[in-house]
C-alpha cells in the first residue's frame, strides 16, 4: 500500500461526466481542479450556446473540459484549445485523442499570441482571477479582434470580478450580458457587433 506522500506523487485519473455525454479526462497534480471539474466550468457549460458548425476557441483550456465539450457540441465545426502551460496542453491533447475527438486541436499559446490569424464564432474562457487587470483587458481586446461579427465571448469568473467585467465588456464590446450569477461564479458574454 502506498503511503500518503507516494499517493500525492502519482498521476491521477478521473472519469467524469459532463452534461449528458460522457467524456473521460486524464489529469494530474499542478493543473487547475485535478480531482473534479470545477463548478465555474460546469456553470458555463450549462449556459453555453453553440451551433453545430461553429468554429470555437477555448482560451486557457487546462486539461480540456470546456474545449472538448464544445467540440462534441459542434460536430461540423472545429475547436482550438490553447493554454500557456505545456502540461495542460499535453493533457488536453491526450484527452482529445483518448475520447476520439477529431474536430479539435490543442496548441501552446500565452493568451492569443500563437493563435493563427483566424476568426471564431465562439470563444470561451474560465478566467483566472489573479492575472491582473491589464491582462484581462488584453483578453477582452484580443477576443474582440478574433471573433467573427455576431460571435460570442463567454467567460466564467469569480463573482467578485463581476463589476470589473461589466465595465470591461461595456468599454471593449459596447455591452455586457450577465447570463447567470451564482454565489461563487458568474457567467457573462459579449457579442461582437
């Protein structure tokens, strides 16, 4: 039997179900929410609207929860998953292959830096709370530039940042739509006019 230290050192495997469709995720210590899909991602997925042929982007994909679910929801489209952490991208790619999701790809990128110049119908992000307001504004401006006209940028963030994003979306997108506010997380979006 492994002692506690040896158990923490082992990679973990999670069999998680998102919505009604099972997707099996491999994850490891050091990635965000390695034991279970976080409540913010679940909340965003509950309110995410996509069309079957949408081109989608998961910004800060982690091990692929949002992006791989979007790929399943858009079988005639394509989803790009990006993260600045090479371990996260490695696990997102392992999960894509393990679940036989052929309409998605995973790349290493610090924000939008390495994303090919293309436009997306939908961009999603589980926004980290501690990246700084400057970086959050960069995400907003870059998302606007990478969206097709009529495209949506969905975010989920801690509710404490709701007012900041209300102001930021209004300044950058010209409007702010709060989709769902819970005690801990808020889902919002901006649509490119």
